[in-house]
């Protein structure tokens, strides 16, 4: 099994509904995302995927769709006032936790047809969550 990884970063804001800690309040983060791809067999160039292609596709998507956006649960009472104010939002069916964001990004990258094995999402320098398919450790 071969793997390659690339790191990305972007800025976002969020809050968590029904949370008892500081994250109940609207606040921002400088996120780091690590995308890991894997393949049993390398392509004709000897690669899992060209790093440039990964940078282009994932980097452009993160920049255009997630960077400097506010992530909220669909049922958050701030959705309507922020929409009315013209704020760019990304809505989720559940709280926009690091765990849910890692899964969301994994699913999107998989839809590009890339052999994504794992996505890790750093909310802060020391706190991160990862999402991978069940057979990742097999």
C-alpha cells in the first residue's frame, strides 16, 4: 500500500449549539487539513496522485467553498440573521465539530474520484479529529 499526504489551511468561524463550553459562542479558527490518499498500485508515472493535481482540486475547493465562511448547524437561530446580513455560510445537518468537518471534507474529496484514505482536521494547533473508512487499519 502506498500513501501520499498534503496539508491545506483556511480560516473559518463556527459555533456549537447546546454546547456548555466556549464553543457555544461564535468564534474563529485557522484550520489545517491533511488529506491522505492511498493506492495498492501506482499510476504509470509511479504516483498515487500528482501532488499538483491534489493541490489544484482540493485547494481550489477549500478556497472557494470553505475559506472565510461561517459554519453553522442548519437549525442555528443565527442562520437567518447572518444570511440577511449577506454573510457567507456553510450549513450542516449537525454541529460543525472537527469530527463532522473531517467527514464532510473526506466525502467531498472522495467525490472528486481521488483515492482518499483519511482526512485529519485541526481546529487548533493541538486539537484535531480524523475521519477514515473502516478498513483504513486493515
